[in-house]
């Protein structure tokens, strides 16, 4: 049933090799002699692009197989072997991972190309590309790994790269703090992931710890253990994919360069949690409760993110909260067991969110690193390509038919409604309206109306081709990706859902025609209402509002950061300081210092016998020999 | 034909030494050319040794040599380590003598002769041949230490080494005589047969003789209380020679010691208690000597004593189940790589006439030469046994072997000693990284040593992934 495909190993290997080469090049030349940016750019982009071509190749190889046996795997090497358990560095290509593979490599390649323009002139150009390649390699290991352990390697790898890239401009202390926050919060999530993985192994891991074996043995898992595993794994997902309560790191992560925000904190890494839940769909399908928890946390996160997004002033922060919100949708989708809908939203979101971020990057670059939307305005004529592509992205995000976001979001909301989760559906529709509102608030304020800062406006210019080209490609994706999964009501065949079906354990709800019409009608209505409010308020050129009351509360993100700081960070730091001030000097250091002093004195004493005279050394030898002879004769009794 | 292959590396080093001696008589070759030739010969012998596939015991030319030599996987790997040590010592010498006086073209000739003696030593299976091999090696090394007659330090070092070495050599011959008296043969196989026949401890001449032989080896390996010479001699010798002595000599001595003890399990059993106490004393004496040193060469000499202690632990556990000479060779390789790395780095960093050899001289090296400092830090961490370096794996195998052989006390003391050794290894790292630089560490340009340092630093990690399969 399984085929072997050795090119699978090369897909993550190519960017990783690129990262190594770039890193060495950068290290070898960081003092003085600089390598031209062109060479770095060439080496940096070649790995991702080749990976993409290989991914396409894998896709066609898989498509040639009959639907139920679409598995290709490759065991690169034995990672470790303990007793009877052998874990190999194995890669698995099935419909789910190949779908992820395709858009990760495509979007990754485009963002690499875009970065050539965006990062031009950066003193550590090579380092940036090295990190970016390392990220892509880790992400591909995450996606292609044939078991939880290999996935965890990639999971940690992307976390590391995320940290490195958030703190990329490390001269600014705030960026470093943001990087630390992302890393620490992610580690909290990882704790859940590791624990969940351990329980899973304890339960059914002995027979083989890869997805296929786990899936075959999933029915042996005790129900309580199943719930525990599912919830713990989801804790990991809340960290990586920024869900309540661990979402706080993602908005701060916008401190990194904009291509990083687009690639890591919008299109790929943050969707790893959704991918993981879909990967373990065979577990979540068994325990409905766990799925419901996932769905409700997801939809609440969607709501929270949308509320915060409506009151932000920083162009990247708006998009960041929108990402949090959209991730919430995805979890709502996988939570109500509509795994293919959730993954489809991951897929379309990658296109339009990467597009929006890259567009925002283009705007930021044009305005010499200004990010406050209230300093922008009327940029439509200055940045035509950026404007039109971002408009497509915004329409897709807001869920305007027939843009891609509409179909994927509608699929999730329809699944929720048809599955009987009316509450989730209702909140989802509300959030859809809010999404349309904040998205077009951004578009209207930035591109329409009159310039708010004349001087900035006059200096603005369209970005170079190397940046606008990826924008156009992504815009095409954002426009048409939705048609890949056109539901039956529009005369489509849901190709993506059918493609994914062999990888997922999914029950398709059979809603009536009326349900479907209700879902679509709700979405469209929400979109129209949201966009018209935004139009009325902002299209004419509004001034920066002063927030009061609830708006101020929302602008300050409900003071959640401050709450965490007071409840968790400060007490923890207090305990740490207590240990440092009391326990360390008196309880641990004292004896240690005494021992060290004693050791030193013994050394000085010993130095005395090293006199330097040959005769003395010879005497030592004779004494040693004599003592040994004495012992020998005593013990042998000759 | 196969026999020829087995002794070909031996022949190559011997012939190479003679070749260099002849070539040195002409004006054609200067220092650079001879250096390359010497390194080339070591590399050549190394690759021949690598291609020889000798599994099981092979007695090359048994009719001619009457079973004096034996080759097996153990001797093969030991030979590889020795030749690699020779190669990197030659590389260090190439750089060292661009900024130090006292070079003669015959330097590489003596280096190859010493390597010849060592290779022979690993392969001997007979007591008289052993002595000859030992003396070939020792004489060559004496010469290497002291050929620069104008230097008082060198002269002092060679005098100490020669006198004490002769002292120990005399004991060896006496021991060999006693063993011959007790068993009627000098061949390892015949001695082993006698022991198997009539027992070991019931034969006083044999016990006394092997005791004296053991003493001679322990002297060469610098075990406590026969260690005192090592500090002064290592300090007095030129840096590349110190590197060669610290690694290659130790490898050959431990190889032959293991071969000798394994003549018969009873012989090994008879010395376990001695080796047990000696290993503990050696480790702690070495540590205590090392912390007092200000000079890096002396510190490394003292730390060499500590490593001898670990190797003695391995000898204690030798022959017990699931533990073989593989751990000894792995440890020697790991120790060799790190020590050579340090000496190769020192060979260019020490500057004109070994100006910089104390801890304080390396203040702030990391700020001026970050890559050299990083490599040195890797070597030091490997010697201290920090994962994932080769040094850690070496200690791991030895300590695991001690546990399996039932010597838990020894294993724990080995770990304690490795903690104590951090004192002087980390001290250099602290000096390099956390002090402000006072000098620019100018070095001779266009030398091979920096490249060699990086290669060895990579080896530190590469070796740690290589499992013991002997």
C-alpha cells in the first residue's frame, strides 16, 4: 500500500542546507569583507523554489495513486532505537501533508523573493535569509514528519526561528522582549504538547509511534486518556496558533521584519496547531467533548481577536489580531469535526493574509517605516499595485463572494450550523461582520481620502518589481483559491475536501438546502453590514478618534497583558528573587565555596612536591615501587 | 600478499623516515617542502592503514618473524590514531617553526621514526621485540625533545626524560628476564599457555617479572607515583613535540599495556586491585597538580595525568563482558583530538618563541580571534567531558564499563574527578571570554594550523557520533 519516495527527504533538506551555507557565508564574512546581496539572495531563494518544484512532483505522484492508498513515505535514517522501539526520521506524504506542503513552499518561495526587495541594504542580509531558510526547513519537517516525534522536531525548530526573527532588530530592547515573550509563551504550550505526546505514547505508542500505526490503534485508547491527550495536544496548539489564553504573543511578534510576519506569523507557522489537530483527527473524532472545547475556544478567540482588531492603529497590529481571529475560525472548524473545512481555511488564509502583510510591508517601506494608519491616507494613487492587490486580499479576508475567504469561511460556518452548533454559528457570523468592518477600516484609512501627512505622502513611491510580483501572484491565489473547493450549491465538486478525505476521519453533516442558504445568506449579510459601516465612517477621510469607555478598554486589549503580568509574572519573579537573595548565598553557595577553597589549598600543597630535581622524581618512583612490592608480597605470601 | 599489506604502514613510516633523512642532506628541500613531505607521508601511511582489513588475529610472516607481530582490529585502530596524531603534530610543527627557532630538517625524520616505533609497539606479541619497539620510540622522542642543544630548557627536559626513562627501561628488561625465567618463553602466546596450564599467582618469577614490566609501562603512561617527570618534560619540549608525546606515546603505551594484560585473563585479574587504586590516585593527583599551574603546557601535562587515570579505569574493566579495548581506543581518539587541537591552536597563537603560554596571555582572545577561541573552547569542553563532544562519549563508555564490571566506586570517583577537572579547563574559557584583550595576538600568516584547528574541532563532534564497534 505504501510507496517509497526518496525525494521526500530532500524537500526539507534543501532549505536546511541553504540555511547552513548562508549561515557559514555570513559568519565567514561578518567582519569586513561583504558578499554581495545578489549572491545571498540567489542561494537563499534556490532552496525554497526547488522544494516547491519537488512538492509539485510529489503531488502528481500521489495523484496517480488510487484515492484510498495515497501514501508515500520515506525513512531517511534511524533516529534512535531504545529496546524494541525504533524511531526513524521518517517523512510521510499523504493528501493532507501534501496540501500543506504545496502552499507552504509556494508562499515561502514568494516571501523569500519579496524579502530580497524588502531587506535590501540590511547589514545582516545573509543572516536574515539563513534564518528564513531554517524556518522553512523546520516547517517542512513539521508538515512531512511521519509521527508526532518528528513533527515535534519541526515544531520546536519553527519556534526557535520565530524567536530569532522576532528579535531580528535586536538593537531595540522592545523587540528582544517581544521575542522572549513569544518563546516563553510557546514553551508553555509545548509543555502541553510534550505531555500529550507522552500520554499518547503511554497509551498506544508501543506498537509504533507514527501516524499510520497510531490511527490503526486509536480505538484501543481508553476514553479518559483520549480526552486528556486531545486536550493536552490542544494546549500545545493554543501556544503555537495563538488561541485563548496563550494568544498574547502574536501581536507583539509583529516586531519582526514584515516578511517574517507574513510567512511565520500569518501564513504558515501559526497554522501548525490547526494542522496538528487535523493530523490527529482520528483521536478528536473519538472524543466529541474535546472537539467542542476546541471549537468554543476557537470561536471565542475569533471574537476576541476581531474586537481588538477594530480598535488598533498600527497597520500590522490590525492584521495580527485579524490573524488571531481567523485562526479562531480554523479551530472552530476542526473543533466541529469539519477538518477539511478548517484545513481549507488554512489554505486560503495563507494566500490572502500573506498578501495583506506583504502589502502592508510595501506601504511601510514606501512611508519609510511608518506603521500608524492615522499618518497615512490617499495612497491609492501613489501605490497602485499595492492598493489593488491589497484590496483583493481585503475582500477575501472580509468574506466577499467569490473571493477565496468567502468559500472557506462559509464552509466552516455551514458545518457548524449543520452540525447543530447554532451558538458557534451565530458568533461566527457576528465575527464575519466585524472582520469586514476592521478590514475595510484599514483599506479606507490607508488608501482613500486625503493624505494626513503631506510630507510623508510626497515621498511615497511604489515598491520594486521583486516585491510587487509576489503580491500579484498571491492576489491571483487569493482570488481563485476558493474555487478549488466550490460547494455543490454553486455547481462545484469540493475537490479539496475529496482530496483530503483519505487523511481525515470526518463525518460530513448532511444539512438541508435551507441550512445552506441560511449559512450563505448570513455570511453575505454580515459582510455587507460590516463594509457599509466602515464605508460610512472612514471612506471620506476620518481623523484619528479618541477612544473612551469600552473602546478604550478594547484598545488596551482588555488589559490582558497587564493581568498576566500581575498574576503570573510578578509573583514568579518575586519567588525567584527570594531564592536568589536568601537561599543561594547562604544555603548553596557557602558549602560550595568552602569546597572550592579546600580544593585549591590541596592543589597548592601538592605543588610543593613538584620540585624539579630528577633525583627526587627517581626517589618517588622507588618509593612507589617499594610500597607496591610490599603490598604484593603481603597479599601473595610467597 | 596479505601479510605485506598488514605491515605496509609500518614499512611506509620507516622508509619515509629514511627518505627524509636522505633528502635532508641536499639543498633542494627547505623547511616548507620537508614539512609537506612529512605530513604527506603520515597521511599516506594513514590511508594504507585504513584500507587494510584485518579482522581476527593475523600473524604477518609467521615463519620469518616467528609470531613476534600480531595484527587485528585493535592494532589497526590504535595505528590509525597514532598516524593521525603524527599528521597533526607535523602540521603543528609546520606552523610552529615559522615563528620559532631551532628547526632542523631531520625533525620530521625523527617524528616518523617515533611513529614507526609506536606502530611496532602496538603490534608486538613478544617481550624482546616489545623492548626494541619501546626503545625505537623512546630514542626518537628523546631526540625530538632535546635536539635544540642551545636551549637550556630543552636540555633540562631531555636529561630528565632520558635518565628516568633509562631507569624505567632497566626495570622492564629485568622484568622480561624474570618472566622468561618463570615461563621459559618470551612470546605472549607461550606465556599465556603456561599461565593457563599452571596458574599465574603460583609462579613467583612470573608475577614479579610482570610487576616490573607493568611498572615500566606505568612510568611511560605517567601514572601516579611515576608521573613527576611528565610536567617538566612536557613543559620543556617544543610545542609540537609535546603534542605528539601527549597523544601518540600515550596511545601506543596503552595499546601495548592492554595487549600485555590480556595475555591471559588471570594476569589481568591479578593486577585489577593495583590498577584500581592507581587509577584513583592518578586522577586525583593529576587534578591537584593541574589546578596550581599557570602555564598552559604544564596544565595540559597535568591534565594528561588525569586522563591516564581514566584510561586505567578502562584497564580495570578490561576483559569484562560487553566491554573491550574499543572503549580505550575511543577515549584515546577523543583525548587525542582535543589535545592535538589545543596544541595546534597554541602552535600559532603562542607567537614568537612561545611567548604566550600562560593563562593570562590568553586574556580576551575571544574578542580578537573569535574562531580560534571557539575552537579552543570546544577542545576544552571535550576534555572536560561535556556532551555532545567526543570527550563525553569517551568518558561515558569508560564509566559505563566500570559499572558493568562491578566497580561502582571507581565509576563515581571518575565522575567526581571529571567535575574537579572543570576547574582548570573552564578557567581558560573564562579568561578567553570574560576578560578584556590586551594584545592583538598577531601570528604568522599563511600557515596550515588554523585550518587544522577547525578540522579537529569538527572531529570533536564527528567522533562523538561514531559508535564503538570493536
